[in-house]
DNA sequence: GGGAAATACTTAACATGTTAAATGAATGCG
DNA sequence: CGCATTCATTTAACATGTTAAGTATTTCCC
């Protein structure tokens, strides 16, 4: 065996380490992904017990805070893409957790609202959910949590209107 | 605070607002989701131009930093679940971006490594990617970015070993 | 040494993310 | 009025997230 520590391509193993980049485990997207996963891992079992996914729960919560909403508005509020929302609403309607009716003035729009049954389901999920959130807040620290969310908001702001198709003077 | 000023259930619209919860647009999961999306939105177009998804890119990056890795190890590094990784590796192998061979000592394990072609692809993607990251860093501020990542790490730490099937003292 | 249990990975099944295209309804404008 | 354009929503197609089950090996241990 010839000793060639610096050239991994000497064997049959394909060469690696040839594209210098940041340690990717410390990249911002990764940090955000891991943090979010750590948080959601706490909530998912409870939601699952009630037959809800994270996204379905987001929609119910968004609807519970208002009378009714158009699909597009709901997508913005629940931070879901149109196609995802469309599918989920179909399922939630089949389960009688929401109700829809097309708007009178514009047949294209459909007004979505949470049903009585949906509210009942929410009432059964909310307590554990709030308890979990409280536990997280306590563990991490309420002040730090507020600070973190402040920074996340600032990050979002500082990237608003970057890329995404157009800045000042973008040509397509 | 026992005052209930508004009862929206006066019309025919299904009653809402009956399940008191935090304003969900300000919940931690939402903040994290929005922040991450704001960041990833910057990278996706570039990756897409090269026919890569975010996850495929994560895998290539993880592999470029090492000689070879077992699938399980790679899943941990790239923060992907086994089934997702399994599918992606199948596709990346079909595109000749990675190579696999089963380990000699244990037929169950398969060693994955990046191919020469994979390295070439990385080299063509990395510059724009780094440039975008630099732009983000500049906009948000390098110091603040480091601070944010520090907090995200702490959040992850403070939730490690919560829920997930075992409380204090549950040693499997 | 042989079978139960553990391990590494893959498949399966369903839900969502993501982009493009389709559908149906309103609007603008000649 | 007629018709191209815009708009709101859905469908389609493909990729990943998520949990459960399956498959092939290996290890444990009597």
C-alpha cells in the first residue's frame, strides 16, 4: 500500500473535497430547518392523535380567527401555496371541518369558513398545543424567544424584494 | 379581562373566534417557516437552472466534504429522512452524479460517494450559490447572522430530548 | 450452529411542496 | 357587443416529508 494521504483519487474512491464551500451543516437554511424541525417534532404527535397534519391545523387556526376568507387570502395567511391549499380544502370539506360557498358578486371566488365541527375539533386540540408551546417558551426563555422572533422577522424583511423575479431594473 | 365585545355569530356565517389561541401568524413555527422560505427563495432559481432541487444539492454538498458515507450517516448529515434519501439517491445514481458500492464487511451497508460528474456539477453551481449567500449575509449583517444562528442552535439544544417518546429517565 | 432479535436500507402509501398548465369567470377595450 | 386579457382557483406532474411495513443481513446468545 502506497501511502498517499493527500490524494484520495489514488484508489477507486472518487475524489472529493474538490469544491470548496462553507461547512454546509452551518448554513443558514440548515440552521433554520433544524430549528423548525426541533419545534415541530413537539407538536406533531398531538396533532396526529387528532387526525390533523401541521398544514391542516394551520388552516383551521387561520379560519378560526376570522369570519370567512377567500382561498387566496387564506393561502397568504396560512403560508401555503395555492395547489397545496386547494387539495387540503377539498379534504377538510369532505371531513366537514370547513364550509365553502361561492361569492355572490364573483363566481370565481369561494368563501371558506370553519364549521361547527371544525371548531369542536380545534377546542379539543388547542389545550395540549398551548401547553406544548408554553413548555417550549419556558425551556428556551420567553425573552430569548421574543428576541429570536424579532430577528427572524428582520431577516425576512431584509430579503423581501430580493431576487424573486424583479428588483429595480430587472429585465425578463 | 372578562369582556366579550364582539359576537360574530349574529349572521348566517358559521361562528368563529371561539377558540382562543395565540395569533398564529406570530407563532414560532411560522416565524421559522417564513424565514426559511425567504432564504430558500433566493437559492432555488439557481439550483433549478442546474436541474437540482434543494435536497439533491444538500446531498451533493454533504458528499463533497467526505470520501464516502453510509446512507444512514448521510441522512443525518443532510438532515433527510431515510425514505426521502433512498429515493433521491436512486435518482442521483441514475444521473451518474453519485456512485454506490456495498461495503465489503457488511452487505447491508452501502457506501455512497460523489462522482466526477457530480463534482463538475457542483463546481458549476457553487459560485452563484456562494454569491447569493454573501448577498444575504451583507443584507442582514454578518454579526446578526452569527447571532441568529447561535440562537437557533440554542433553541435546538433546549428542545433536544423533549417529547419524542421519552421523558427524563427513559433509557432504551 | 441455528434461530430470534437487531440493523441498514428500501418500498409503500398518503400528504404536502413546487412549478406549469388548464378551467371558468370577470374585465378592458376596440 | 365581441374578444383578448386578466384573475381566482383547480388540476397535473413530479419531488419530498412522514409513518409504517417489508427485505436482506448480521449479531446475539443459548
